[in-house]
């Protein structure tokens, strides 16, 4: 029994360290990724694209803001309650809510899957309460969000999708090309919204 509890503790610390390391690696990759111009879009191209974000899906509403968003990250903290601790806190809850989106870069639309997104930065909203509706005492919340129409910077690998046009004649000219940005193993799609 004690061995099992010890193993769970080690696994928890390992998972926490891995998640922190993953976040650091994603943010480093975001900063060092080469800019990818629209003319350079191709199968397997890796880099950072910049464009306007939108979605045809129903947008989630960020709690506290009551604002429809393409992506929001909610983190709820609880303070220790001991004034001698110097403001220690622990994370009670963390979640990222996102919808599939399209990034318009010039005349090209790049699709991004919601489940692959790591939010590097975006506008921030802080609240002195638990925005999930829990106890307001000793809790605080922070939301980072990306509203529709925001200029975003996205890092990932492009893949080509073939989109058949049902109105075109049935030959090779009836095939249009679209792009989808994908993450790789251990490296999700990194997204940052302009803060202006």
C-alpha cells in the first residue's frame, strides 16, 4: 500500500514536471520558429503564420467576461490563507476551451483543430473570485482568451487537404487545395493573439 502511494506521488511529480517542460519547450519553439510566408505554404512546411482568426462553429463564452471566444484558458487558484506564507497559492483548476478555427493568411485559409492548441499568450482577464461559480473566499481566476477577428500567430506544420468542388467539371482541375496546421508528437500547435 505504501509502495503504491509512493509510486502515485512520483508519477504525479513526473507528470507535473513533464507538463511544465512541455510548456517551456512549446514557448521556446514559438519564439524561434521561422516566419512562414503565404508563398511558402506546402506539404510539411514548418513555421509561424500570422493571420486573422475566425470560426464557423458555435463559440464558447468565457466565464466572467461573457464574451464569445475562439479559445480561452481558465486557471483558478486558491490562496493559502496564511499571511505569513507570503501569498502562497495552489492551482485548483485549469482548462482550455477552444473551437476549430480558420486562420486567413492573405488569400489562403489554414484550418486549425481545437484539440491541438497550446495558448502561448492572449489578452488577460483577472478576477478575485472562482469564475466556475465556486466559493469566492480565498480564490482568484485568470482567463487568457482569443476573440474572433483577432490577429494571431500560429506555429505548427502544414499539411495539404484536397477539397473537391462539386460545382466544377469532373477532371483534375476541379480539385482545390486547402491547408491544415497540425501539431507533432510532444509539440502541439502554439497560438498567440496580439494583445493590442
